[in-house]
C-alpha cells in the first residue's frame, strides 16, 4: 500500500467522466477507498488551523474540505466567459480552472458519510449528511453540467434553483 499524504484524492480525468457514479466494482475496493478517504479527512482535520476535532466538525468544515480538494482536481470547468463554455470536448486550451468532478465529490461524500458512522459518529450529527453539503453538491453538479454541456438529469427536468442566494 502506498503512503497517503496530502495528495489524497484521485480525481477521475474529465474524458472518463460519467453522468452517474459507477457502482463500486468490488466491496473490498470500496472499503479500501473509504478507508483512504477517511484517513485523508483525518489528516485534513489534523492540519486544520485552528485545530479541529471530528466531534466539532460541521457541514461548513466539510465544504471547506471539498474546496480544498479542488486544487487536486483534473476536470476543466469553464467559466461563462470562456468560448468553450458548454462544450464537452473543447478543441483547444483555455485558462479555466481545474476542479474535482461532481461525480467524484458525490461518491467521496457517500464514502465519508458511511465511514463517519462506522467510526462511532452519530447519524444525526453526521456532517457529511448536512443540508449545506447536499446543496453544495447540487450546485457543483449544475455548474459543471452547464459549463461542459452535460445533462446530468436527462429524465426529470426540474426547475433549477437559483445559483446564488
Ligand atoms: Zn474554458
């Protein structure tokens, strides 16, 4: 097993990005990934300034963690100003930022949410299940689907919530 430092979270490259998270290939791979994610989050808490204990961790801290992970992202998310906005396969480079793909974040939160409770956390105090986290993921999905011309919700066309309150 390779040592896991702060280059933690493997993002899927954008070309292999799929609209829905793929089912886990095997249970043990899922378990391994979950343990790695949990360790990564523990490491993040340890390095947090000011120091943060798991019991005091809220949905807001989970959002901080997700934003922190964006620096390791490999998914190009075009801004509305970019000529490639809405193009899933842009013909050339552009200066838009790289982010974690929504599908990766969504799967990560699912694993951390399970790990939290397996490590003695109470379901009703699970920061990974916080409403703010759900709303954030939904916004990331909307932004990325618009930026890259991918529809994540092909079947039910719900009214879009406003992107900013
Ligand atoms: Zn761009």
